[in-house]
């Protein structure tokens, strides 16, 4: 008699999950980097990668095309390639967030929870003839971590966290900023930190500079910096983070990655910054148990949220004097990898090395950050000094496309300049849902024995 044992995973959840990921030709919207200001920026249509069958036409709408027979604001015909990005003449315009998610909205009423995102009035749909194939929209994702069903076993190091590089390098008004250097080369994001978090970014990268402001409040001396220049005050950014996590209940990683101006050989300035962080974020930030030597990347994100913890601070504690350097408020920096001085071919090879997670590779079982950026110096090799937007327009779509393959499953933090010309937030949500499902079903199988 022969005995055959079959281990079967629950089939229905597998099919439900795989279905949307295997759409024959996914279509989505991003924001072009060609506009001088955000409201002047145009919508981009993206399809792929590797569409099995491109649609006959794509329509752009200002309303949901599934609820009525609207005519498109723009119709795009003749798509033949399997992967592509096309800028449209439709401008983004002024953005207002629904459901109480604007910064200035009152805190008296709770903001609407959108665990599956909320569409803004910009839709894209694909068709074969009159047959509707897919519909997507430009959306905010203020509560996406609530979507990770069965994520109870997932530590921070296992999450795919969408991030922004030089997160505070933003100016509200280009018209009031006279410096072309700031406008074209130092600004690195379309959105301020509040809006980045509302769109779904969960990792923020801060470079901090110290500028003495002759003020009674020492907090006024700390500024967001980029490329060794001051951009905006830090204190307001920290308050935005605190207000967002209080309103959303989400978890955010803050990485104080560099201190390019005013900190060198001044431990007392590091100490003042620590006290500012404790003052602004201490009530919502993770406090390590020093006796257990807890590694922050190993902590389960749902457990942190259940304890009322919504911020994790990464900080080089060795720069702090005693006793601040032993504070449980600060976590040691995670491993960092950057493409700053690489061309596209070198970036691909570098990602292959990192995201394969080979036993002898640089990425192992710990928290790690992949920063997909191109530096100003690197562009000089092409004999043309590219603006920050031009650099991001080259590298972002490539990295975004490569992460949609198996590499995305090994991602932890991925940070970009001008993340808004990718769909990295949606990609991270899909990957995290997949990871959580695999963890939840790891030990849940049906054991069938067939006797022959």
C-alpha cells in the first residue's frame, strides 16, 4: 500500500489575492515632474510592466467612470508597447483632501478612515471597445496599515515601507523663493511632510542643520537642510508628524540621517536636538526597554500600535553626550544603501545584489533602507547638471518597475526624491498584503492522506 500526503493551502484566499496582482495590463496615474509648481504639474498615465495585452484605449476622467457613462476628458489610443509612461496635458490643479485630512482641518471631529484609500477626482480607465477593463485613480492612503490583514507576525524589518528621501526639502511657494538653486536643485519633493504622510509615505529621511536665530526658543535654531543649505524650520515638521499619527493611528519611521551644518564637534547641539525630539514626539514615540537591548527593527508593528506607539526614531546615538546617548527614545540607525553616484546600469546591478538577500550579501536579517536617488555630482559625468526633478524622472520609474518583480518581496524601506511620479505606495500595500498572507497561512494547511 502506498501513502501519498498532500499539503494544500486554503485555495480561495490565494485566488482572491493573486487575481488583482495578475491583471493583464495594470494602469495607474502619477504626477509629472515637468511643472514648475505642483498645481501646474500634469497627470501621467502608466501601464505595465509587461502587459500581456495592452488595451485598445485609455480614458482620463474627473469622475468615477464606473458610476455613470461619462465622456473622458482625454482619450489615448494606439498603445502597442507592453510597458510605458505618457504625460498628459491634464493638470493636477489645487489638491484638497477629503474626510478631514487637510492639515488645517479641525481636530474636533475624527478624520474619516480610509483603510483602502480614497480617490481624488482623477481617474484612469482602460477599455477594449466599450468593454471596461480596469479603473484606477490618484488616491490618498492615510490609513493603509489597517489594510494589512493577518499582519500580527510582521516585524518592522519585514514590512515594505514606502519612503521619501530629503523628506523636508519642500517649499510652499516657488514664487516667493528667489533662489534658482533652491527651486531647481535643493527641493526634493512635490509635497510637504503632512501631505506625504496622507498619501501613504511611512518613512521620512531628515538632514538637520543648526542656524543660530537669536531666539529665546532653542527649537528655532534647527532647520531641515539639503545639499548643505537650509530649507525650512524643523519644529513645524515634527508637529505635522505628531498631528498626523494622532489623527490617523498609523506608524511612521523618522530617520535623522545626517547633520551637515553646525553640528561638527558640538555634542551640546546634538543634545539640544534630542530634547526637541523628546518634547515634540516623546508621547507617541517608541521607548526601548534598555535592559532587554531591544532592536527596533524586530518589533511587531501591530504590537507597537496597540501600545499607542506611532513613531520610531532612528538616530546616531554615539553623537550624543551621556546620559542622552543611553536614552530608550532613540533607535540605532538601520543599514543604508544609496545609488547616489551610480548610473542606471549600475543601479540595476546594485539592486540585484541587495534585493537578492544572498547569504553572503550585504543585506541580512535586519532593518535596511534603500535610497534610490541620483546626486548632482553624478549627473556631471553626463556633462549636464540635471535638476532634482530631471534626476528623479530618470531613476524613479526604473526602480519602481524593478520592484514590481520578486525584488519587492525583499524590500524593507525604499526612499525616493519626488516619490509622487511613482505608485510606490500602492506597490508597498500589495507586497505587504502578500507577505502577511504567506505568514498567516504558513502553518495553516489541509493534510490529506491518500491510500493506494
